[in-house]
C-alpha cells in the first residue's frame, strides 16, 4: 500500500465512524462558484450530527480535524436548512488548505470520526491509493458517498495495516524477541479475533501466533533491507555481511519465539510456572511447573513437579532435555516442538528415555502412524498441568 492508503486504512480501523466519497467539481471549486465546502450525503448525517437538521433552520458544529499531512484545522459541520437549501457540508478549512483545489477533483475523500469532536481526514489522489483503500474494505467505486462498514475490511488488509502500524512505531531497527512475539500475538488476536482459543484451542493458537510472527518478521526485514537488496551490493563482502546478519537474527528470533508464545498460553490458562529456573548447577529447563521454590523444597511432592523443554525442531537436540532436572530423572520429561515428523527409531529412543513429545494437534499426522498415540497435544499438556496444580 502507498503511505496515505496505509494511514487511511489504519485510522479507519481505529475510528468510530468512517465516510468516503469521490470529490466532485462542486466540492473542489472547479465549477467556478464560491467554495461551499465538502457535501455530505443525507444517509451519512450520523458522522456529522447526532440528530438531523430541521428544515427552515441552520445547524452547525465545530470540530478538530487532523489531516494526512499532520496539519490540524478547526472546521465546521453545517446544515443549510433555510430557504431552498437542504444540505450538509464540511466547511472552514483555513487559508491555503491544499486539498480542495481543482486538481483534487475525483480524489477519494476519507473522513473518520474518532470522538464527538475529533476527526481525521485523507484525500487519496492517485489510482493506486484509491484502489488500495477501496480494496481494503471490499468496496466498489459505486459504494462510496456513504458510511463504511469498517468491520467489513478483509483480514489480509487489516493484518497488513496492523503490521505496518507496528513497524512504523519502532524506534529501533529490530526490537527484542519478546517484543516481536508480543506484537505478533496482539496483531493476530486483533485481526482474527478468537482470543478465547488460548483456553479452548491452544494448539491452533500456538500455530496462529507463530505464523503471524514469521510474517511480521519478514515484513520488518523487507522494510529494513528491501531497498538495499533491490539496489544491489557494492561488493561480495557487503552481501555476505548482510546475509549473515539476516540469518543470525532469524535463528536467534526463532529460538525464543516458541518459548514466548508458550509462556503466553500458559499464563492465559492460569498455570503456575517459572521460565529458565535453575534446578541444579547450570541446568535450566525452559519451563518448570509450578516454580523453582517448589522444586527446591524437599517436602514438595515430586510427582507434582513438571519440566517442559521448548525446541522449534528436535531431531538432533531432544537428548538435551533428559538431564535438565535431577529430581525428575524417574519421571517423564516433556518436550514441546513444532517439528513436523521424526523417524520411528527416534521416537522409540525418546520413549526409552521417558521423553514425551508435545506437538500442536495439526502436526501429529506427520509422525509415524503407529506411534502417534504417544504424542501429547498442547491442549492435553495444559490440562495435565491444570490437574497437577489443582486448577
């Protein structure tokens, strides 16, 4: 999306009411008559006034409008009801207002109510800007000059607007992994709703959050490196240096992403747990239920302690979880992974070492069919912890 299109879609999604229309010659003063302001159709009165005007009387309201270039005007909504006139307009844009000129005839005017007295306005004056805004809300050009159903925005457009909003808010090139993961969850919950899946369908929520973070990260990479890549590199060394930075950052983020999303799921389900709690020496399971204090309290029942490792892939690294907690040597160790399938032989080795895989339900079908019953879903693991913690 072009910049003003992005801004208009983002603002519309946050607004109370949204109106759009193509500016006519009368709106821009092209007809040669005195400029009377922007005409607003009668079905769109609610964005101006709580109640329609009364014929025979004029009615006005003053509001604050922030325009796309950052300027702010004290503008007037007016209903002309006296005499032969019966129309609503927005007037008083201030001296030198740049958008109500003949060259803006045919541009798409987008007007957004944030509060009773605060508004935002955009003039989209290129074909691309207009098309992108209309497409975002699944509108045809004939469905303008009216209030917009802002809840009808396509999920793809809403997601892109939220991603662009996040990237534009950053004051660093790349934020820390926990901020990235948190932003991904917020965007996914905002755009696709179903926040209740945290408790009712944690398997789907884990995948949805992870997918969103990958898309968010790719968009951020493109924002930071896209122009450089398109323009080319001055030397092979510069290319290799940039590639290494990109790959290392990807590896670092991916390694922590799963932990962050699991933590949010566990918190959302009210589980008691600690991350990276020291058990013995330098041993730190990714998650220890219910706490480090409980683990180190000799009188706390061992069978109520649970350790969980989180590894995006686990074909080669699953053995690392075997000795993460000495108190639990005789008990199952749990390993949550996004790995899609490993060999039957490896699964047999895991079973011999009392390692139980925890995998999103959607991925279990990629494992050997005769061993799938050994795998726990995320939902089953959460329910297991709840039972142990008496929740």
